[in-house]
C-alpha cells in the first residue's frame, strides 16, 4: 500500500542556507529554529557542512535541538568522504570518516544517509573502483540496515549521475538498506533511463528551484512507484536565502496540494504557479 501524499512529508535541506552558513550567519541550531519557527516543516535534511565533525557529543546536542523542535531527520547528507579515490590511503581515510558519520546519523535518528560514489564525470569507472564501491556499500548497508536506516548516493556529481553505473552498483550491492537520493533531473545523460532507475529504490529527494516546472510530474511518478520518503526543498543560489527558500517551499507545497486534489493515476496537469509564466 502506497503511503499517502501529504504536506507533512516535506523537508527543507540545510544546504539551502549555505550562503548564510559560509558568512557565519547560520549554524545548525539556527537552521533548526528556522524550520520550526519560520518555515513550519517537520523534517530536517542536514548537510554535513553544518555538522563538520563526527564528534558524538556535538551530535547529541544537535539531536536534543531536533527533539525539542519536534523535528525528524529525513537525511544526513555527507560531503567529503565519498567512496572512491584513486589514492588507497585517501580511500581508507574516507571510509573511517564515513563510519564516524554513520554513528552521527544513528545519534541524530536519520532515516537515510547520502554518500557519493566519487569518480570523474566522463571517465569510465574502472573495475577496481566498481568492486570497491560494491564492497564498501555492502559494509555500510549491513550497519545501516541494523539501525533502520538506508544509505546510498545522489545523482549530483561524478559517477553518481550516470544511469548505467547507478544500475550496476545497485544490482551488485543487492541489499534492502541501499537506496538513492534522487536530485530531480540532473543525470549526466539518458535522463529517462536515470529516472526509471531511481524510481525503483529512491530513499530521499532534493527538489531544486530550476526543476519546479517539471517537479509536479516527478512527484506524481515517485508516488505511483511507492516512494515513502520526504520531498525535500533544496535551494542553491546563496543569495536572499531566507526569502527565496520561502518562495521555493511554497511552490512545492502548492504542487503537492494540487496532486492531492487531482489524484496521481494520470499525468499531472499544468501547475498553477509555473503556468502563470506561459500566459
């Protein structure tokens, strides 16, 4: 049975405030307060730029703040320790850091964790890298599965954006705790193949502002595929973030509200907001 499509499943990614964070004007606790007091969403989506340490005492403080704000953590978005690096010492260091972040995710009560493949777009994935990705994801999945979490990549850079690699790694890992963070559109090539691939095992989403004209149909297709995770707003401009996030969040709320009214068993109708610009 498919979970109901609902405004209660919207999240707001902390990366949306990376400009303010870089200027020293927004830390993880400010972000949590913004979710509770200004944006009124129930799910956080924390990028590790806001948690740049695997210190468990700090993670415990963040968990206390989430609990006091009544928020769940839909995703811990891990940048830095991606899986594949050409240098074996660097690979080993990334693995150790990632094991630390899995423990942080446990403390925070995260539903999902994102960690990237690595690699360079346009470069063929060597067999050694493929074998290492599969072995390491199996290790991570064994841990995360026992903790009730899912873990996987996001199609936003490197080999993660290549549908062929997404398909082959997922098939080889073959674990129920393996998932994919679907960054709307954003495949290197074969966008329909990429979409069909990730619809099968999406665990989380990022809805960027530039995808709003097509986001309604993507949300509908996710719902019809049985997706049970959050619909997370992620803003990227690094300017006027507080107000631009408000606009983007309102647009996503509108798309979901329209789909709830219209139903999801047929292609989505043009949405009210973006159709205004075509009149």
